[in-house]
């Protein structure tokens, strides 16, 4: 059985590396990103104002994909070293750790790096520029549920860890599970603080734009970056919450660990991915140019 697990884990690592290499090779094509950019335009309800704008958006899309793919390759290299040198190669949890690394590190770091280093548009010095009347915050870009989820989950995780400490005094669960849970809580706190710092850096970046449509496209990429940061913080906060609740349930309800309950720390991760992916590629109504706002369009369609 262990040989099958080792083979499966190794095969998945090879598959991830192959996907990354194929995507990096394909990104060198001249027409790469055209379809992705068009789909992004349709999803966001933002047109391309010019061919130059379309090319800029394709370039930004390509840069983000390449950053993520290089991050995947780096993850595979590190995971392979762990795979070869430790017993984790025979653990069913190995792929969960790789997946978490991708969600918490690769996607977040790639999105932030591109957001900080790349400018979507670069107007000429003599060109007209537009700007917003006030500085925008995370609340202007990310919906309420996705914005508050990390804080609520971290608060629940802290409370669950306190309850676990009380439970352990009456029904010990063992040093290793306790240490792992508290380490996950510490990591969640660090991830939340780091995400907030990265958000400030992203919001502090200039948004050079010649018109409101360019500004809206820049806001779209900024909103996606902030959403990815919140998703990473929420995922990190879910881990100690799931671990603590699982250990308490094992001690008091199931009278010992079970394979089914052992999966509970991972149950919330797909739900969080769905919650945040639903908001990707979309802008809140107030960030649209006046001529593209749904409320403005409805008003224009009404008879005088």
C-alpha cells in the first residue's frame, strides 16, 4: 500500500511540473493570452478601449501566469527534496501540504509580486491622467463576506484552541497534535499580519491611467490581488480551527481518532476557494466608469 502512495505522490508532482513547463512554453506565443483576456473582459463587463489597451491587459495576464508557473516549479523542487529525504513520501497528507503551499504561498506571492512590479498602463508624460477623489481601501474592492472571513475564522480558531487546551486538561490528546495545532494558529496570525502589510503595499501603488476605463481595468487587477490575499489569510486561519475541532471531537464524541474525522481540517478549504473564486474577475458597481455602471444603463433605458 505504501508503494502505491509513494508512486501516486510522485506522479502528481511530475504532473504539476509538466503543467507548469507546458504553460511557460505556451506563454511565449505571440497570441498567448488573447482568449483569456477576452473572457476576463466579458466576465468583468469591461471593454477594450483600444488595441493598445488589449495588448497591455494580455501582457499583464501573461506576466501573472508566468509568475504563478515559476512558483509552481519552485514548489515542486522543494516538495521533491522533502519527498526524497523524509517519510512524507508515503503519507496521504503529503499532497495536502503541497496544495496548501500552492494556495498560501505561490498564488499569493505571484499575484502580489506582479501587482507591485508591473504597471498596467503607462501614459505619456503629456497625456491626460485621471484619478479618484479619495484613496480606496480593501472594503471598496472586496465584498463584505470575503473581507471579513479571515478575521472571523482567526477569532474562531483562537477560541477553539483555548477550548482545546481546556479539553486536553481533562482528556489528553497528545503532545504532537497539540503542538501542530498551536503552530498552525501561530502561522495563521503571521499570515494575517503579512497579508495586511501586503494589502497596504498594493493599495499604495500608483494607478497611472488616461481615462476611467483604464482606471477600471487597473482596479480589476487590484481587486483580484486583494481577494487572493484575503483567501490566503482565510485558508491559514481555517487550519488551526479545523485541527482544534477535530481533536476535541475525537476526545469527547468519537472516543479516539478516525480517518473520517482526520479529514475535517481540510473540509473548509474547498469552500473557501469557491467563496473567493466567485468574486474574482468582477468589480463592485461604484468602481465602474459612469457609462458602464448597471444603474446608469438602466436609467438610460427608461423612457423619458
